[in-house]
C-alpha cells in the first residue's frame, strides 16, 4: 500500500447506491436531479432530518415511510469483496469512512454489518452539518485521522467529490470496481 491513509465513500463504493436508483425508477432524470439537489443535499448537510426527508419523499411519491425504508434497506447491499479489501488494509494504513448521508439510515447499515470497527474514523455528513464536496468535510476527516492531504487517498464514485479532494492535495481514485481499486492501490486481493 503506497498511502499512509485511505478514505472510503460508502454508497457506491462499499454499498450499492440506494436513493439515486430508487428515484430513477419513479421520476425522469431531470426531476431526479432536482430532488437530489434540493432534498438530498439538505438531508446530507443535516439541514433536514431523515424523518423530514422521508416525509417529503412520501409527499412526492405516495410511498409510505415504512415502505420507503424497507425498499432502501433492500437496495443497501454491502459488497463483501470491499469489506475484505478494507479488512486487509487494517494495520497497513489509517482508514476512514466519509459518507454523505442522513445519519440514522447509514448508521443502521454500518451497525448491521459491524463496519465501524474497521475504520479509524467515521464521518457521516449529516452528523457534522457539512457534505462532500465541501473542502471542510475532507479537512475534518484528515484531522480525525491525523494525516496530511498528501498522505491520503480518497476513494469515491462521484467525480465532483474526487475533484474536491484532489484540489486539497489528496490522492484520488475514482471507484469503478473492487478489482480496479486493488490495482490502483497496488495491492493484491485479500
């Protein structure tokens, strides 16, 4: 491993995406973007609670809170190969989890899969009231891990988040697959 620290995004890297494909099944792309840019940004930043997010989504879609949560839980599939990769990195470098999400939903997934102990630091955007690609959230993660930007690699599936991390001096990997990540990190499969 050529980095002192690896910071992982959650949705789209460790777990399948949840909200975007769910929304895409209900609305045209332009409406999905509008909902993501308003409701989801507000929830990610902690400006509205998860309950408020779900209430607004229920009003938009007619899907009840309980059904919405059940559907999202079905979609949140943690990739065992990614978990194995992260386990294999323990002790070789500092590890961080930095995710944009409303706290309770993502925390329930992290807890259900006992993922938090794999990381030296976990930041959920809504809990700190800032979200990627804001520079401050990357700095908060680097501070929690006790590393400089040049010592860390940010692994994310969102090009905007990658660009923001790179602008701070972090190394970056635009995530596409576990195999691609292993190659780019210079490690072999665990």
